[in-house]
C-alpha cells in the first residue's frame, strides 16, 4: 500500500494537479478543518537560493494579507525543513481564458466582471501588493460565476525572474504594460493597464496586439496605439472607449492611478447602461461546470502558474474514485470498523453490479428503433410517444425565444437516429422567453435611446412625436413599456420624441425682414429680436432659438439674435456652471399654471426633483461646455461630474457669447454670458 504524504502533520497530499516553472501544485486534504486546499510548493532547485527563498516567503506572506471575495485566499505560508509551500483556497471552476475561447460575454457581463476585478486589485494596491501578471489565465470563474484572481504575491517575483522575451513568456506578454515591456518601474497602474487589456479581450474576443515573437508583442505595447473598439464592434456606447483609452495609456501618468478609479468609471457606465440589472449578467453567462467537484491544475507559462480545471476525474486520479463531499465523509468512515451500514452498502453494491451484468446480457437482445421527432410537441405528447416506443425520458427546462412554453424545443438523440429500446432520450422543454429589464431612456436623444434599447436585447417599436415647449427638442418624452418593466427578450419599446413637424429654417446671415418672411413660409412666427454687438452687417441674423433644423409645431415662435453692425473687442468672462436637478430634468410643461394651484404645482415639481435626485445622486454625467462667440464655438470643459458639482472657467470672448452645456449628449442649458 502506498504511503501517504502528510505535510505539517495536517495536509494530506492527494494528487499532483499541475506543473509550473518554479513550483508544483497539489490537491490536499486539510485534516484539521476537513476541507480541500491547494498547495503550491517551491521546486527543490530554488530552495537553495537564499535571496529567492526570502523573497518567496516575504511576498507570500504579503499575499496572505489579502482577504477579498474576488481573490483566491492564502491560508498559510509554511517552511518545513527543506520544503517551502503556500496553502491556499481550492477553487472549483474554469479560467476566464478558457471561457472566452468558446463564448462571447455580453456588455453587461464585461462591465460587472471588470468592476469586480478592479475592486479586487484596489484591495491589493491599498495594501502595497502589486500583481504584475493580470491576464485571463490567472482569473478563475467559480461555480457561482464570481471572478477570482490567482497567483497574488508571487507574480512580481516571477516577473523579476522571467522578463526575458522568449517563447516561455508568450502567455504573459500580451498583457504586459509598456513599462514592464521596457524594463521601467512597475506600479499599481501597471496592473490597471493589464486589466485594460483583459477588458479589451472580453469585449472583442481578441488581444489588442499579437505577433510572431514575444519581443515583437512587447514592443507593440510600448510603441503602438491600441486599435479602437469600433474596429471590432458595430456599436460602442458613449464613455466605454474613453475608459479603455485611459486604462491603456502608454504613459503611466496619463493612466488611472489605481484600480479604484477604474472601478468607479466602469461602475458609473454600467449603472447608466444597465441601471436595473446589477445581477442579470449572471444569467447571461453559461459555464460548463459539472455538479460533481473538479480538481484544479496549473499550466506552465514561463515561470507563472495558472489555475485551471482538469477535464475528467480519470485525468486527475487515473481509475480512483472522484473526490467530493461524499468522498470526505467516506474517508472519515473508513477510519472506523465496518458496521451494519457498511454491510448494507456492500450488499447494495453487489445487487447493483448484478443488475448491470444482467442488463448487459439481456440488453443485447433489445430491438433497435429510430428515435421519433417530438420537437414542438407538448411535453405530455412527447413523453407518451417515446415511452410507447420503450424509450426512457429525461426532462430539462430552458428559455425558448420563439417556442411556446411547455413544448419540446430540443431532443437528444436527434430524430431519426437509431437507439436500442430502453435507451434514454433527453428533452429540453421551453419555459418561455427569458424576461429582461427594460432600460430607462427618457430624456435621452433618439439615437442614444436606440443604442440603449438594442444593447438591452430589445427593439425600437413605434416612434411618435409630440412637442412640449419647455422640454429639450429631440429627446424622449415617454416610453412604453416604462423603464424597469420585465419583458421577453426582443420585445418592442415604443417611444414619444419631443418634436413637431415644422423644421426651423436656416436664417443666419439673413436680414430681419427676410427672416420673418421665411419663418412665415415655414408655418412659424417671429419671436423676440435681440440686438448684440457683432461684426456682420447691421440687421443680420447671427443665431436663432431654436436652432436651424430643429422641429417645432406650427405657429411656434422663433427668437432671433441680430447684429447691430458694431465690431466687438475681446474681453474676459467667467463661465460658471453648477450641475443641478432642475437643469437635468427641466420644468414640466404639463403642470397646471393656474395661480390658485401654484402651491400644488410647486409640491409636485419638488417631488419630481427629489425622486430624480435619490435615483441619480451618485451618477456621473458626461458634460461638455461650449462657448459660442464671434470667433466660433470653443470647448471649455469636458469631463464627468455629479449633481451639485460646480465648474468655473475663465474665457476670453469676442462680441456677445452664449454658453451651451450638454449632459450625456443632450443640451441642458443654452444662455447668454
């Protein structure tokens, strides 16, 4: 009988499950706490190197300080004679790299996983631990669909030993930061860059740079610009490219300083795109993890080690029984004498074995028949037909987009295949279309609303138009069904857009009398005429409100800004803007203007503003502030801000100027300076 290896009088070695450049990994049973653990043991040839050994111990202990739900936990760091090893969490799952090789993630899933990984890295960075080898091979997806980062603590040591560009580091070089590729200083932002590459791969299905040699790929990271997402994706939501550009900046000074800053921007974008689907991404990911436990193995990638599942129990144990909770119980029971329960189990096993032998002997005489086609039948009809032909029926449920609930949408084996009587036929029965959360698109432009709706898995239905004077032209006034409703994927969302049927003509450069005539021909009226200092000839239209091309209702007034013919001198002004609920929501035109109901109207308006603020107090809006004067239009600010934030900028203007402020692409303020 083979002698058992027990480390530290506690960890019983069960199986070698992986080989790495500097270590070997074993599956072990923690006899004290009765649980399975992974043991990563430094190879003998490295134990004699005192400097390396000390670094291994120091960094392993540093990694042991990291306790986070999305990091593989280090339980113990042990020095036992000439053996140096780390005891860590045993994770049941597959690597993100394996998943991406045969699956595409939804945008919601990419953002959620990115947020969780960035949160894990920020936890490490706050404790002065830098991973240095972030890549999909070092990210596990467990059975609960949580990402977990592996190889914390030894990655920096490994990278210091193996930053020689040979074929042994090809797996890592695709995710190296420019400073790592050129031998520069490694900081927390180096991990941010590598995570940016992982995000790029999750979004596009490929790495940004590839080449025939590791050196070529490393130099691409240092010198070439990352290709835009639009090269691979038909639609790129606003803000996503900016996040990737900042995460993948060549100069660390231009990059996110830490993973926490990247996490905030990813979370803000996710909440904007999928405000009611914080956990829906889990439903969108399917990972083939069997119900019985799996072992983990490591894959050599230079000197780095990657946790991955073995493909079968036979691969891990040969002909031994697979290990799991039942096995743990069995191991405890075998320490006792065989009692009455053991005898009963043995008797049962004998009966089962006899049954299998009999089945083999007599089953050879069973008739071979063709499997009938039961697709689109009700489950009762299908089961009756199959059982009448002496098949055994197994049932599963699944979502079916265009399949009536309760009917068969898939069968295995397929219709027409030949099987013996008594064989099993698996039927997948439709439980209807998957219900998804409808996005909230009110106040968005029509184009932006379409993108949000399509990303959420729905279609834009009927688009009608209604004009509300005090609302922003071109934005969504209402939607049906409302945001947060649950509908089958592919359902249509009807929109009402704030537009009339009369486009404002282009009056800039026209004289006032001619402009008035053109407005009348367009079915509109002349509104306020305001004279300003301007270079064009006297009585020449400089601008209009609303602008040319915007659609309003018949007989609506159009205001003109007209030149008085006087040239203006440059002057300094301050652009002072505070992002407020009032500017974002606007005044609601449907309120009754009766003075007697003024208090009631004010109360309703305040309730509206209060509810909006509660829902969006932590949301960041993408702001652009423009100043338009005689010299043209100039962008004076662009960035993300929350409600209540103030922006103050000094600006030189010529003539009369206006300030135009856009939030997430929609105009929220247009006024004179």
